[in-house]
C-alpha cells in the first residue's frame, strides 16, 4: 500500500508540472487542488516538495505557483547531451581512425560516468565497452578528465563522499593523492588511465567544455597495452586533446 501511495504522489507531482506548463501566470493551491481532485493540504504538500527542489516557484504578489528554473537546467542538460552526441559523432570517428583505437563519448551522471557513444577500433583485438555502461570517475581516464574540470566544491564533495574502490594495483584510492592527480590533469588539459580501471588497457581522455568553460562531457581513446606504447599513448593524448577542443568549439558555435 505504501508503494502505491508513493507512486501516486509522483504521478500527482508530475501532473502539477504538466498543469503549470500550460499556465504561465501560475496557479494557486485552491486551483491546483481542484485540477488534481485532491484536498488543499495534499496539493500544498506536493507543491512544497517541488518548491524545495526548485521545480516550482511562487510569485510573492499573487502567491501563485509557476514552473521553477530547475527545469531550465534539466532541459539544457538534455539538449546539451543530444547536441553533443550529434556534433561529436564525426570527430569521434576521425579520432578512432587517427589512433587506430576505440573512441568514446561520455557524460557525467551523479558521481559516475555513462558511455553514450563509441567508435570501435578496426583492429582485431580491442577493448570491451558498451554504450550505456557506467563506470566510476576516479579510475577511468575520461572520468578523471571530467572530474578534474568540475567546480572545486563539487570535486571535493565527490572525492570525500564516494568510496574510491580499487580495481587494479594502479587505481588511485588515496583521496589526497587523487586531488593532486586531478590538479595535474587540469594543468595538462588531458588525463591518462594507466591500467587503473582494467588491467591491460591504457587510455587518454579530455573534457568537452561549453561556452561558459564548464565541463559537460568527455571523450577518450583506449586500447590494449600490447599496442599502446608510451610513445603511442603520448600521441593518443595529443589527438584526444585536439579533438575535445574541436568538439567544444563546434558545440559553442565557434567553428
């Protein structure tokens, strides 16, 4: 019964947002309670939950509720991600062709990364990865590239709150060492995964920045250690940094 109640609350909260979408001047508690066919106290409780999270705002003069600016942020994030995948596609393909290794496009979700696109290496032996795959930020090349360019307060929050799980002997699990490592990544503009997430795999990665200089995604190129020498890894880093900058410029209308 409790589960049904919580689902019903979610449905009602979403219905409030739907009603407010078509009422730019806002609706009051009485109007919304009538629209939802619930009591005023129920309508008020739902509104307060949405208000606290920034999904609705209240006009101080009319006391009516309208859509909140948090939804603008959500919409922009969705739009950015769709644009990124479309715009990055040809660059990602060129990156894979230039390096001979698998190229990935990744976004941040909470304290993890999610692979949203990839171009496979043409080589017979290649790394395993799937679109939709999630991975920690602290031990992947592209995760570290994104993490390093987040606002400092968010970096500290993620590093302090998350468990830095060890995947290989090379995984950085000490918080202080990770912060020092992230500082070096910011200075270089790219990151390296030296078998930190998977043994036998090396990777170079760089962040994609929006017009405000905020990191919104990352790209990486990865391959097996049998093909990725130190010299090739340096070349991969150069290519991935150049590609990330080109995607950022294109995304921001500068190309």
